[in-house]
C-alpha cells in the first residue's frame, strides 16, 4: 500500500512553518532520557506490561511494527474470517474524515465500503479521530456497533487521560496502538493489537504466517518508554494543553480537542487542497483534507514546540482563505 499523506509530509520536511507533523518526534526531553536507558529487549515482558495497561490477559496482546500495520493485520484477518462465515465480500463502515490507511487497508483486505453503520459487518474508526481531534460520537464504544465487531485505532488516545476502550470489556472490540504519537518515538518499530479473547488463538495463528519478528532495540526501547510513561505523558499533555489554549484564544470556535490535530474548515469549508498548496508556497505546511476523505478543510497539528510561531504564520493565510 502507498501512503500519500506520509509522502506529502516527508517531501516538505524543510518547510519553515511545519503544522503537518502529528507526533512529538525528537522534541521530548523525557523520551530522550528514557531511550538512553533501554531495557532488556524481550517481547514477553513487553506484552505483560501492555496487558497490565489495558487490563487484559497477555495472550490478547500482539506486537506489530506499528499501528498502521496493526490496523492492516486486523482488517485482513477479519476480512478472511467474515468472508468465510458469510460467503460474500465483507462490508465496512468508516466515518469521514478519518485516517487514510484505514480506508486503504480495508479495501486491500477485500472489504466493500458501505455508507451506513447498520449495513456493515465491521466498524472502523480512529478514536480520537484523525484529523478532527474529536471522539467519534459514541461509534466506537459499542452502542452503535454493526455486526458485532469494531476496530479502533487509539494512536492519539494518550494525549489525554481518557482510558483505552479496551478497559470497557467489549467482547468484540479490537484496539490498535503505537508509540509514534504521544511518545514521539517514530523510530521505534513497535505497535500492538489488543484482540478479543475469543479471537486470540486464531489471530495468533494468522500473524504467525504473515508477520516477522520486531527489531530487538525497538522492543527494549518500548519497554523503557512504558517504564517512564507517567513522566513522558505529563510532558506530552502539557505541551498539547499549552498549544490548544493558544489556538482557542486565536480561533475561539475551535472545539475542546482530545488529540493535537484540528480539521480547519473555517466558517463553512472551502477548497482545502487548494489552500494547502497556497500555504505551502508561503512556507506553511498543513495537510490537505482530501487525504482524509474530506476536501473541505485542512489538518493542522498542535504537537511542535514551534507551534506559536507556526500558528502566527498560518492565521493571516487562513483569514484570506475563508
């Protein structure tokens, strides 16, 4: 699968005002300190640590090379299982806008997209939502789950104190996470899946066929980040709250975000892709909304320590766009 959103960000990494990077890469002092003291690179202790965090048995934790891979592996497994049970192409519902690899992975796995939750076999969503920074109105907590199965990407959830949905005990919920956002640890190739207990054995067999081992250094580093989790997340959340407070002062209509991403549609939406290209020419990088399935806005990220200066460069462009 290709990832045009990543290509857009990586190809413009030198832009002076960078409002497109949604993680804390290279900016957290607590992470730098933790990574100088890696722990033993053993996968079983890492699974136990993650199991305690999610309140589940370690047999339900499956390590991957990142959240995107975790999402894809779950969707491929569910497509195979659903197709075999129903004897037809599986159907998924994913609200728009949302994280583009979720759409791509579901389609690559053989899912057909439907426009209403009730017509789907599997509901897929990020929570908090990427790119809006909001929780998707109860769709991921089981109240409106079609077909009994939900896949939730919780990559941004640790930017606040909101607990993982896995702690609710939903027997048909799949949760995927990584260390790339709240921990700013993009270089670590570690993500993971919290699988339903009823699927753990079959999913273990499925992954054993398609997944390679994780890099040893990444495993030891991930354990170090969990060891220092409280200090790291305190620094992460402090920056997020500071940047969000500034944004809401400058743009009072901004909602109380649960993640450091904001889908800016101004007073009524516009051609977000055209605006993103115009902003780029002025030295400000944001993400076009079409990557997320909604071209009426742009994604603005609140993760970097340079956010005050970057926002100051962005706002005059925004006022002319809207």
